[in-house]
């Protein structure tokens, strides 16, 4: 499974509708509205890189109210549980 984080700039008056429309796209796992440099963050989970292009360019970028996206592909996932498990082997 390939994970991507898509940072989304949206028109201020369309954020709730844009967020729901993005969430309804196949391959989008979650959408967060947030404060900071971007308006929305979408987590995309797909089987291959071609699907990321489909979801972002033919899906998210076509949503009314979305003005810009920046996509980051995740290589590896880390969590506190993973780190604790690695250090507790053999204890």
C-alpha cells in the first residue's frame, strides 16, 4: 500500500464542501481541516503510484474550491508503539 499526504489550498468560503468532496474520492482515506499554511490535508492510500496520479490530478485537483495541491509520498511509517516494540525485543 502506498500512502501519500496531499496538502490542499482551498477557497475560504468553500472549505467544508471541498473537504467533503475530497473525502468522497476513492483512494482518499481521511481529510483534515487545519490551521496553518494549508486549509486541508488529505491522506491517500492506494496500491500503486499511478493511482496516486489518478486520485490527485483527476480527483482532488478537479474539486470545486481546490486552488492548489502539494503531494508528498510516504516511504515509511513510524509510531511510538513501533519504537517501543523494537527496543523491548528480548526483555
